[in-house]
C-alpha cells in the first residue's frame, strides 16, 4: 500500500470513529465577543498563558500591553522604537522578541512585537486585554471566524476545507500600503443607506464610523451640530475637535448582505487624515456590524466572505 492510500485509509478510519480530520486547519482557537463587539482569543507566549488578545485586521503587527511585558520579563530586543498603527492611532512601541508565540498548536518563533502602554482599562481598573493579534500573524492565512461555534481558525488558503466558505457572498478587499509605516490596511466598498462609501475593515475597532463627508451625503448636516459640546474623552480617543454624532437606524450593505437598524458614529477621526481620506466619503467597519455573522477572509486573494446570520441573533436577550 503506497503512502497516499495509507493516508486515505487512516482518514476514513478516523471519520468512522467520529474523529474530525481538518488537515487544512493550522490553528483552531476559541474566541470571545466583548460588549463592544470586538473579538478576542487565546495567545500563549513563551509557554505561558493563555492571554487575552484582541483580533485586529488594521494593526500593523502583534502587540502586547505593558503589564504583560512586565509579567514575562521581556526586555527591548533592539534600539529605538517601532512606528505602529493600531486602535485607530499611529504611535511608537518598544520592540520585544519572545522566543515563541503560540496560537492553538501553531508556533511562531522570534516574532518582534511592540509594547503599548496600559491605556485600556475596565470599570474596575482591570486590563481589558493583554495584547493585540495583528496582521503579521494573520496575513498568510485564510481567516475563518465561526460565530455559532465561537471558534477562530487560521487555515491553509490553498486547502479544500476553505471551499465551503468561498460560496458565501463576498466583497473585494483593496490593500493600502501606508507610506511612512510598515502596514497594509484593507479597504472595501460598502453602502450606508443609498450611498457607496470606501470603508476600512478594522476588526480592532469597537465601533462603525462615518466621516462627515459621508454623513453629509446622507443628509446629516455638520452645521446643525456645530455648537454641541464634545466630551474630552472623545476628543482624545478620536483626535478631533469637530462634532461627534451618533446616528441610529441606518441600513448598511456589505458583501451582498444587508444589516438594518445599525448605530454608527459620525466623526472626522484622525484615522481618516492619516490615510488621505479626510476629503472623501469614508467609513470604518468594525466587528460590531458583523457580530451575528460568521465571516472568512482570504488575504492572498483579497476577499472577505460573509456567512448567514448566526443563531445567536434570534436568541432572546
């Protein structure tokens, strides 16, 4: 019996025994959905963990927060700092290099991470997250987020196991290479109401946001809110002194899926300036929009696939 026949027989035997065979799955992880819709999962560093890392498709690299650096006793791995984009902001981070980062059974050796200050705190002053899982760990894979099973998978993009997800409605992702930082962001076309808008896919953002150019096209006039006070916390978080407005009941269409009765923030956040979109109609789509839908992303083929609405959406609250 040749090698291929032996593998086939083994696969059939495991299937009959009730054991699933997923040769194309590189990492299979549990994940959680926070109150703001953001997705987090389990990450192990140097054999310790699990630690709670936020999934962020708009983060230039994987990062950890200062409290975790202290716990792991990681010292700077090189002189100077890293310029990074994450959480709708551009800043600098101290570089560290743990021996190993592990996602499920998949191990990544000698990956340089950035260290960010402990600014994300909950009501009890506890850390909201230990780190951010960025594109340096995600980009080479087919990313599958199963909202019914609450499992996150990194899969071989050439594997047959991805075929079923490619049948879902999809949209093209357009890469954007920033000029002054080593990061590729992903854009797609979405409709807010009846207006087509360029939208950044940012799984690390807890909100869906329109800039004022897009809002004006929907008939929401900036001048009507010019005298409204802006809380200092919003000024700091969004990097703007212009009006910030919440809009409810908006219909958003993306990848041939329609999401009715959505709440969005209208603000000229600093992120739009960073990428030259302050003069155009633009948006940020975060995971809150997709919290009841499974989704898959093939970064190599530049497509996002949106699955049917999860059973959780119909469950009583």
